[in-house]
């Protein structure tokens, strides 16, 4: 069956004339794909689904294919390492472009041509079980490339995050009805999984309404004690900002903004939190202090003082995290936590964010700690190596002091 699907793919790609370069070539491929017969469309979907099924069997988190950089091969990330697997076959650039465009609807293809990038979700059903993926299609030297990341079929148990009761009170609607809570980290650090765990915990412990605005929607929560709405940017709503503003008219208790990726969304998140709602979001920053500086720095200088005051008044908790290699060959969550106590609030208002790191380091009884303290804990528990702790520390000198080491470079 897969051999027949590959044959159909190669025949479709072979019919593309060599006269059209660049975006025109992709549009030509789109026209070809839109005229596929139902049998051809089904065959190509089954081919893509077979690679995603292989992903599941390998315990891979990501699959990459297409574009100049793939060298015609399919790549998987397994426990942190991304490698190509030649046994999956080798394909031409056009064959990959046909395969990628075949899983898109026409509106998505048009968006991809115009903006050169498309975030979307994808799902397949196998043996009665649904698997979901977060996908990103983009251009690589005029040819289409694709990354798909597996979305966990189950939510990580909230208790497994091992948060201090004081942190749980900040994150729980049952204890705190308002405030901005941020989960931050670099790409691939598990932010979405942590956020889903927090939402799931609220869903099972309080009677409320949760509105999730995401691009794309990843894990789909089943309403329990909460009614949970999922609004995907580009499908159910036009932007994070519009989704957040519209949610205020939908009687929400918790508003989840999938990512604060631009100044407009950041300002909207602060405004809707200021209106008395509990808001969760993510940000691409590596530490709690950097998160504060980034939010303030995203707006023009003339606005920064006002934003600093509003952030100090609305921020409730910042969780910054990394996925680091563990000694058992897998990955482990390392994190730092900042909760809003009066001294932290005052440091933000007085533009003394450099003092917050030490406040976190000295407030373990309140549930706060730095990434370096958590890396030390993981190392002493023999869960990660010393080298891993060093490589992943934001402040290597501080980690050196914590471990009483004398031979560690910055």
C-alpha cells in the first residue's frame, strides 16, 4: 500500500514542468494538488500518516521533511537528537512539496504562498485512537519544508510538576481569581505541556469557563467541571489579540493566550488581566527576570513606565523551563519559579529587576528557586550529568558557586 502511495507521489511530481521557479512553482504544485482524484488524495494522506505512525513507534517528538536542507531524507528527533533515517527513502524537492501541499486545504495553501509560513494542526486516527500534531510549513530556498511535533495524547499529571503549595495557589482559580501567569522557555522546552497540565488541574477542581486561544490548538481538553472552549488562530479567530478581546464577551473565568508573540498581544494580555481575569500565556524567554525585561522592552520607551507598573500589578507567577538530557537517555524538566511577593513587585516598579534573581534564590520557603538551584538538585539526585547542568545553566558562575566547583568556565 505504501509503495503504491509513493508511486502516485512520484508520478504527480514528475508531471510538474521545469519552467516555473520559486513561488510560481509552488502555486503550480498547488493547482496540481487541488485537481487530485479522491483516490490520489487518500493515497498521499496514507503516506504522510505512515511516517507519523513511525514517529509514534520511535518515540520521536518531531518529524522534518522537505526543503533544500533535508537532503531528500526524512528526519526524526528522538530523545533530543535529530537524525535522518535513510531507510525511510529519498525524495526530490518537488515530491516533498507535493506531499506537504496535499495535506493542506486551499485556504491554507493560499496563506502559505502569501506569508511563506503556515502554522496548523493535523490529526490521524489509528486503531481507534486519535493522534494530534502541531505543524509548521515554510519555505527553504524556494521549496516547501515541514516540521510536525507530536502532541501528547494525555496530559502530564499536575502533581508530577512538583510545585510548592504557594505556587499552586497562584495557578489555581480556586485560590486566586485573577492575575497573569506565564510559562516561558525556548522552543521545544515543553511550555505547552506544562500549560496543559495547569489547565487540566483547573478543569478538574473548579466550576468555571476556560477559553483557549492557540496557534494551533494542540491538546484538546474535554470539559469536566469547566466548560473549555478552543479557538484556533486562522480557523476560529483571526489573531491572538482579537481572540483575547472577544473572549471578554464570552463570560470567561480563565483566558489562555497560546503565545505572547508581539507587542499588541502583550498589551492585550495585560489589559484583560487588569480587567479582573485569570490569564495564562507563554513567552520565548529563558528566565523569569528576562521575561519581565522582555515584556517591558516590547513597547516604545514612552510607554514602558506605564507597562512596568501594570505588569507589577497584574503578574502573578512566572515559570521558566528547559528540557535537559537525563542520564537514562531521555529528557527531564528543569525549571525556575518566580511568584509575586511584595519585594518582587517593588523591584519591578522601581526598575530594579536585577535584584529579583537573588530574591528567588533566597525564597525557597515561598516556592521560588532559580534554574541553577534546580539543575543542582537534578545533578545531586543523579538524574543529569554535571556537563548537562553546566551547559544548561543560564548563570554558570552561580552554578559553580552552588556546587563548590573551582574549574568551570563562564
